[in-house]
C-alpha cells in the first residue's frame, strides 16, 4: 500500500494498490485490517488514511507510511484518531517536528512521542462518526458534481 492509495476523502482505497512480490515474512503481523490507520511520513501533507473494510488482498504499508493499530478500543476510537491526525493544525505540528529539513520527515520514534488529545471515549466516538459522515457527504457531493457534468456534456453533444 502506498500514499497514493489514500483517497482525498482520507479512506484507504485498494482498487489500484500494487500487488506484493512473494517472500514477505510475518505477513499476519504486517497486513492491514479494518480500523488500522496509515500516515504518510514525509512531505508537507502527512495525511492519515483509515482502513474501513477488509483489503481484497494482502496489504502491507510501504516504507513511506506509518501503520497505526488501536489496541485499546475502550480508550481510543480509530475514527477519532483518523480525524484528529488529519486536522490541518495537527498535520503542521507533525511536519514541524523535524526542523531544518527541506522535506519534513516523521520518524517512528518522533511519531511515538507525538502527543494526542484524547477526550472521553464517548466523545471520541461521536467525533469519529461525524467525521466519517462528513467525508462520505463530501464524496457524494463530488460524485454528484461529476454526474451533472457528464449529463451536461451528454446534452451538449446530442
């Protein structure tokens, strides 16, 4: 899985993911599962994608991505964490953690030291659910716009 597989909506898409070469060891531990997050670890973007469904194939994040798995769902909601890490102010904080670099790089060590605000779990769940609904709304609005454009083009070429 590569950074390009994180859709503009922030949801991980497997449609164009590159197939893996044989020979990977420990694939059970490395493979992505629903609820996992992947964060781009270099560049200004440093966006985070959420895996919302089972990958149709073995999916292992590339070296340019940090994988985040929530191991305490009673304390941390993965949708909240996804929303939080994609906030522009948080992305700027992550990019600023390595001053003096031309291209910001977020190492695993630095990322592990990154402080994340965690409200009570119920509030996290509400924020996470709202964030997912907003992303879905954005996706549907974009799709509707595409379809309107196609309908207009169809009318104009008749």
